[in-house]
């Protein structure tokens, strides 16, 4: 068992022990989902397969006064058990609260709402391949809201690059420089929110190579409609070319809501490392890359919330890779349960 996995299990065990001692004030939740994927002849799932199991369990509760805790573990196909979150929160007021520990990075909207039941589409948006899936890290986060403004500001260890160049999160700081970032949002009335996100850090052991993310996000809600979209740009110092490299991507999803049904359309366009992408298992950005391919995806789907806990999605994706003609469109079915 790796040392990072041992630390994850130890931290989660401590939080479950804490929850047992505060049983009267603890809330527990969880989810699981799996998928059936069938692609055209040149896609990754031409024969059709049941795959992508995704599950999680969380506990949260009040410790004393304004002090609370939250812990979440996650298990997914082809991955070891992962600690998704484990932090203590102090709620001073609506204007200010502190989160200390291991938490999801508040970059945009999707990264903090990427569980299968929270994401309108089956696959994650293409642009969210730039950093690790459900990006999390150790540090401190300050957040709150005032009038129409709400904010998050954090200091964390920061992303590093593994031996092959892929960005990753570790339980230790990769260098002497702490990474910093934040998000500022505005609410207009009851249903419109606009946000901007930033992240600045060093990814190399010497602390000389910058990596930055910039993002914009939008959501508009009415009783019958939902529109959400995000734009992400990454800029980083290439490790060998002595120049800055920039990539970008975005998505827009429009949903029509009718009772327990959601009919949705999503358009996505992003720079990606390869022409053919397994969207749940593809790795994050590789710092050795100096070029990428453009990929677009149009998705039409229907989500049925059968009960308060059980749901199912049926989706069809049209994929298009720049300069390459592939018959890799895909039919997707996702079934899940959340409590």
C-alpha cells in the first residue's frame, strides 16, 4: 500500500471515529453509478461494455458551536480508494468562514459538483482534462458572501508533475512555494450567477516553473430551464522549450426541465492531448506537451429522476477531432443512486 493511500485511509478513519462519537449530530450520504457505453467502429467501445463504476460515501457533522467537519471517500473503476475530502470548517458568519484540511478546489462550478448525479451529462466536460479529475489539495480556504457577491480564496500545496509529466496532487508540497487561487461570483436576482476563477502555482521541485489557470462560469436557472457553461485557459512554462504554452476549452449545456425529466443539449470544444479520448480515464495535462488537437462534442440526452434517490441518463455524443475523420460517436447510459 502506498504512503499516500495510507495517509488517506488514516485521515478518513479519524473522521469516521469522530462521527461515531458525535452520532446524534452527524449526517451521512453517498452515491454510486455505472454506465453502458457503445461507440461506433473506431471508438473505444465498439463492442459495447458495462463500465465506469463510481461510488462515494461522506459524513459531516457539528463538533461544537461554529466548528464542523466533513469527510468523503471515493472509489472508481481502475483506481485505488481515494480520499476526496477531509476538512474542518469554522463558520464565523455569512461573510467569512474557514476550511482547513483536504478539500475540493473551488475552481469554477463543475469541479465542486462533479459527482455523477450532479453533472447533467454522462462524461465530464472536455475542458476539465486540464487538471486532475475532482481536483483537491491540502491547505486552507477562506470563503463567504456579502450582498450579491460570494468568494473563495485558498492557499494549498499546489499541483506537481509526475515522472511522465502529468499534473497531479500530492499530500506533500512539491516545492517551497505555496499555490494560491480563488473564485469571485455575483448573483443577479434568483437564478443568474456569474463567476471568475484563478490559480497560480509552481509545478517543479525547484519552484521555477509557473502554471496558471483562468476560468469563467455562468449558470441561469428558471423553473423550466437551466443554462450552464464554463471556459478554462491554462498557461504554463514548458520545462524544456523556455517558453509559455497556452491551451483552452469550454462547454455550454442547456436543459429543459419537465417534472422528473431533464432534456439537455451540450456543446463542448477543447484542446486535448490526443484524437481519441476515454473521457473518464484520460489523464490531466502533461507539461511536456507543446501542441494539442482540437476536439468538439455535441451531446443530446435525457435524465430521468425516477425517485428522490434513483436516476438514469440516456445520451448520444457526436465527436469530431480536428484533421482526423473518426467514426467514434457514442451511445451512453448511466444509472445511479444517491442518498
